[in-house]
C-alpha cells in the first residue's frame, strides 16, 4: 500500500468559513496538502458556535461540526482588518499554490488581498471565490447561507408535502453539494497550471453549481412543460414509496417499490394478505392512484415490528428498504464499520473523537483524515515561523499589533 498522498507538497491558504469552502479545502488537506485555515475570534467561524459539542459543553474549540469540516488543517488566527494581519495574509498568498475564500462579494478586495493583488504577489496562484450567487451580476451582492441558495435554486419547491408550506432538504443543501463539484474544478486548475505554469481565478456560484442536482427536473420541464412540486416521500413513476412507522419511539423504515416484481415481493414478505390481492394494486398506475390506501395497509404491517426487522424481512425478499437512522445509529452501522468509515483522532481539547471518512475506496489506498481540526490559533507559531519563515522579531511585531486574534 502506498504511503505517498495525492496532494503531498500542495500548499493551500484557506481564508474561508462556515461549510462549503472549508469542506472543499478539507479534501486537499485529508489527502496530503498543507492547508492553513485562517480565522479570527472576532467574529469566530459561525460553525464554531453550533453543536454538537463534546459532552454537551459549548466552546469555541468544542464544535464537532467545525471539527468534521476542517480535519487535517493547521490553524492560524489572524485579524485581516489589521494592517499587520493583512501583511501576513499577503505572505501566505505568496507561499500558497491555492487560496480559497467564501466571504461576501468584494470583501477580499476591501481587505487588500483580492485576486489582482494576489496575482501580483504570486502570478501562478489559483484563487477560488465561492459565494451564493457568484462574483458578478445583479444578484452578486446577496449574502447568506446555503439555505438561501437552496430556496432560490428551487429545492424548497420540490421537497416537503403538498398540503404544507415548502420544507427544504435537510441542512444548508448547496453547502453540501457545491464542494463535490468545486474540488474537481480546482483539480482541473492544478492540472492546467502543471502543464502551462498559469494560475487562474475561479468564480464559483453555489446556486449554479448546485443546479446540477436538479437536472432531471429541469430537463423534464424543458421537454414536457411539467412543473415538479412537493410530493413528500413519494415518486411520480412508482408506488408505494414512503417512510413507514414501526414499533418504538419515532422509529421508521423507508420502503421503495419501483417495479411490479418489487410489488410481488412485498406482498410475499407481508404474508400475501387479502387486501394486497385487490386488482386496483396490480399495476403501477393503480398503485399510484390508490397510494393513500396502500400506505394505511403497509403502516399497519410495519407498526408491530422494529425498523431493523422490517428492513431485513424486505431486503431478504428483494424489496428496496432501509432503516431511517439517527447519527447514533450510524456509529453502530455494520456496513460503515466494515468499511472503516469513521476515523478516531485525538483533538487538543476534546480528546479522542470520531470523524467521518471518505465515501470511496481505492485499491492500495486507505487514507482518511490525517489529524484533528485545529483549535483557534493553535498553529500560529508553526505557520509563521516554519511555513512562512518569519523571524522572532517579525512575529513579535505582529503579536504586538493585535493581529493574532
């Protein structure tokens, strides 16, 4: 098994915050890049202020959400509004191969470290700006979070139930979708620089990137004029589909019948009850029409069983199904354990905690997060002295200025 990581030697200055861009930079950090996470306590990264917190004790360095988004990075606390802090940032840009930021449009220019400045300092640098709406156009000044971009993109119109107000997908959806595309774009930019020596500026709109996840609905509208709206857990082409309540407190199992054979298998798994022989349920069209009745019958069957029992019974009969799991369930999931998905790392304040790994396996390569996320400013001395080559006097001047906060 190889010990060399794909991004060994790559240097990244991570000026971003919250979720989308930090997660993007994490890909490079986990796979060998030296990534410096620049942040300040005034104000702290918003994700540092939200849970879950280790032992339910809030603290700047105790958020596991922040920890999961920032593994394998070095932490530098730096006030970019302080002239000395901006000077250190410019030295960091000169050191870096990639710089990434996710502030409101124009903020990096206001701080004196926008792309035109970066290009003069480091002509081959690759700079990435990721914002909700992109850096240009009438909506470019809209600032916000992935919840807002998700709503503007249309995700909230197609998720939820038809008789209730829009209820978007779990969490700030575009923050989760965008990094999957952005990391690949950055790899392409690195390949371009390897071949040509040229750096470049990448302007990534979370809205535009995440619209890729709505391609089927957009194609459907262009082809048929059909507007897709909220359907709960159901499908427009197959039935029954849904999450069915099982025994226990708020316990559910998801079931998805996609073909006539799936329906036959479901009937068999339930003991071929008399109601299932109703001719109304013999075709997909009939099952779609009478979905409410089907849900009532299936719910009565699942109600007396554990979700695990329902899943195992149905899967053994070839019916697509799965327990609706909580985070605590995932930690015990046998499949994730088999694939060594969670990796335990030692954090400087909260101790040994599990971090999520990567969603793929490659023959001969089994790398995961390399070390825990940094505490705020944890690696100031290492970054300034060892990575940027600053002298004791220079570091002292920066500290006296109040920039290291």
